[in-house]
């Protein structure tokens, strides 16, 4: 069609869940039918890029480099830590209403096939939190697949070790191979309420 349109289509294609056809449909909608929406989206993206940053404590989403609302909340139990893969997983757990502790975002899971090792995740930061003391429970809320299991075992063996920390793993209610961010809040609540020692 044109260079500008192709550039927009290719940029949209980089978004998760959008393939060739989806990015083309979205680009056509934005430039032909949704010009006002497109301007609003562009402004929202620019505004978010200016202020949204990883939380310096949990690595979830925050603004202006300050601690996020969960890490800043004194009513949250700082001795309980929920380990998740992605920042979006925090919202999934929060919607269940079953967790009153804090979080730690790994940034993924161990995957030798994808060349994701311990140094590519925030495992050193988790180890630092654990060695600093004050943690009584770590709940592993990672995907129910082989890579999630491998990450859980790494945390159990290399980070928690022989420390007096209750290590639990969500599991019941999450289908095998599923991702936490796609589960409904009732399923997540059931998984949290039935967590088991790991």
C-alpha cells in the first residue's frame, strides 16, 4: 500500500497476539475508520512511556520510579512473597482477592530451549530478598508447564535451600500447560486457597 502504512502494520505485528492479518486489520481500522481513536491511543502510549517503570521493589508496574501501590501499602504482609513470571500476573492474582502478601516478578521462566537461564531472570534479586531475612512464605505462582516446574525447583534448591521458609506452589484449578494471566479470578482464588508445600 504505502511505506507509512507498512511501517504501522509491521509495528503492530510486534504486539503479542497479533499476526499478519490481525495487524493489517488493525492498521486499516486506525487509519481509515478510527483516526480519533488512533490519536488517543498514541497519546496514551506516549504518556505511559514517560512515567510507567518497573517497581524498584517487586518489578511490577509503577510510575515515576517509585514503589508500586502494593509495595507501598503498609497493610500488605511483607513476610509473604508471591513469585510470578510477568508483571501482568500480579493483576490476575490481585483480582482473586486471596493474596495479602507482596510480589516478586521474575521476568519469565527458565527455558534452555529459548536460551533463558538464571542470569536472564530476576533470580539474584529474589535470592537477595530471601537472604535479607523476614520472609516466612514464598508462594510460587508460575505457569503449570515444564519450564514453570523447572523454575520452581531452581528456586527451591538454589534460593530457599535449607532456610526456614514455607515454600508453596499453586496448582489446583490451573489446567496443565496454562498461563496464569489467562485464568479467571475464581480459578486463581481456588488455586491460591489450595496451595500446597513445594
